[in-house]
């Protein structure tokens, strides 16, 4: 196995590792935006350590976070699941290379292979579920023509879209560092009001650079007249897109407009599905129909089960 740890200062010395990783991803029409080298590089710029792993039949990317308890390696989800032999090989290589780390593999929500098969393969390869996955489902929307997507939306959402068209609501896309700064301000306001941790602006700036250079994502801004009301962060990879919203007003009636334009942007760039993010579940794994869940379903979303985050080695916790 080869392991290429890449902090921001050393990444330019080995650009081939990131190139090889993205070329490997390109073999899989459905993979998550969070597997792209540009995203892990942005996270690394916010304080994590970027790692690329390759071995017999597999490639993996990951991020090492240095915590009070010790280093934690989180492997990005994806192609390794497509081959059971490759997963077992990767598991043994990770054990040998990262025995002093807590090693995790993130949640997984793609349509194939089936969730049950993924859980079985992970278990047989030595991984164990953490049992801490709060979002056991995610909401995904099938992308298509405007007519097809609108037809799957609720009556109330369709009414909101028609009303917005008469009241001067505008949505604009911008992908650069300046847009990243504007989004950071939006998210900081949202985080302050909801008790969330704000996103590091250095991370968003690196995303903005990546977006401008590659077209892998964008920032969307919704304005009513001259007032900025909402913003969204979009990522795309293969046929899958992802959108996260950062509202700037407590009473925002036009969220559906921002999401409709997000779906259009991703569709026009080759995506066939959009992941709207996790759904809260109760202790039995059933979706909790709170306001956010109902909103996502009103956009025509379907609920897809998510494989729990799994852990391979927890050396300093005395775990598996």
C-alpha cells in the first residue's frame, strides 16, 4: 500500500495523488461530492490532514483530524464498497498503516449496492457500526425536466413558486472567493441564530477557488428586491449533486425557490439525483416528520436509508 499524507504545504509537491484519485472516482457514475480531492483539500486547509491511499484493487481518500484523544482518520465513502475483495484488502492495509489512529468510514447512502450488503461486507471485513449516526436516512430528488420535477412537488410548494415569480424573487449563481465570503457571512448569521458552529471561512474560500477552477460547485444567492434572504452551497460529482442551505431570515417563505434553482443548476451540469441531506430519525430508525423533513418531501424527495458510520480501530479507546 502507498500512503500519501498531504498537508497544505506538501500537497503541491505531489499533485499526482489527487489526480489519480479523481480519475479513479470518474469510473463510478454515482459517487458523492465529498469524495472529490478538491473537497478534501479544502477541509485540509481548515486544519485536517489530507491522505490518499492506494493498494491492490483500491484507492481511498481520507482526512486525519488531530483531537485531544488522538488522531482520527475518516475515510471518504464510495468506490471501495463496489468490490468486496478490495474492501478487505484496504481494511488490512489501513490496520497496518494507521494502527495508532481511530479509523472511521463515513455514512453511505448510494443506491447500489444495497444497504444490507454494505453492512454485511463491512462487518465481515472487521468494521463495526458506531451506532451514533443521527441521520439514518437522507432525502434525494430525481432530476429531470422542469415539468417532471414540479409535478412531484406538493401543491403548497407549487403555489409558492408561482407566487415568487410575481414578487421579484431572484436567484443568482457565483463561484469564486468573493462568493465564498458572502456565503460565509450568511452562514455565520444562520449559525448564530440556531446555535450551530460557523463554517471556517478558510474552508469556504478554498471551495470557492475549487469551484472557479473546476466548475465542481457554486454558491447560489436568493434576493427579494435588494435584500439578500438566503444562500446555498452546491457540490456535484458524477451524476450526484448535493445542496446545503443557509437562510438569513427567520421568516423565509421562498426557500423552495432556492432549492428549485439548485436542482436546475445541478441537472444542467449532468446530475441525475440531488441529495438534500440527512433526515432526523427516532430510535427505531423511522423518519421524524418535523418541519425540515416535510419541507424536503414537499420538493418531491424520496427517503433513502443510510449505512451507519463504521469504525475499524479505536486504539486509544480500547474498542474494536
